[in-house]
């Protein structure tokens, strides 16, 4: 009997949440980089590497409520994971006029901002969803790596890596950082 009540309560929470989310667009205040790491370390273990584009942003909000209940994910981690999933679905647009501050962004900063180590090993640490980037230049050249960052499905149509919407300068900074970190 207790199971029936728990199931009923869970369904009620999910229905209430979906109704609330459909009334107003929900945007979590999470950290994309931390979310990528949590996603890699936790979600990918059970769900394999699913592409964030599998669900729309509103659906991810419902999934995350479900995972907070069933998977007992703390609120801060859930917000970070949802921020990562939403950012993966809707990559930021490159700035129209990249000022000096944008030009100063190092590859290291960009790797941290976009949570690359959530899925890739860089500098000896990181996730295992994507290829190890510490050895990428043993297999590929800089042009190939840059094209892969710009369009993750360029060489592998089944890639789960999201399109990040990076400028050429940002891609070059990341490629140079990866080259130096080897």
C-alpha cells in the first residue's frame, strides 16, 4: 500500500511540475562547467552518453525534477546539470563585435567555461564520455581538431558533443591550449 502512495505522490509532483513549467519558461541558475562534470560522472553511468539534443529544454526541466526525486540529486547539482543540458541545446551565439576582453580569453578559460573536462580527459583529469584529448594530436592534426570543435558531427554523425557556437578565435585558443597541455 505504501508503494502505491509513493507512486501516486511522485506522479502528482511530476504533473504539478510539468504544469508549472508549461506556464513559464524555467531557466536554472546553474554552472555549465560543473553541470558537464556532474553529467559525466553521474548521469552517463546509467544513461550511457545521451546527447542533450535528445530532449527540448522544457523536457529537460521535467526530467531533472524526476531525477531529483528518483536519483536523489541535490538541488544545486540538478541546477548545474540542467544548465549544462540547456546550454548544449542552445549554444551561445558568438558576439557580433568581439571586444578586447573576448580576445583575451585563453583556451584554458574556455575549456573550463564550457565544461570540456566533464566529458574529456585534459591534463590527466576529466570524464570518459568523449575521447582523451591529452593524446588527440597523436592521431589528428590541428585542422581536424578545430573542425571537430566547430561541428562535432563533422567526422562522426553519432557524436553526443553539443555544438558550442564558438568563434574561430575561441576554437583556435582551445586548440592551442590542447596542443600545449600534451
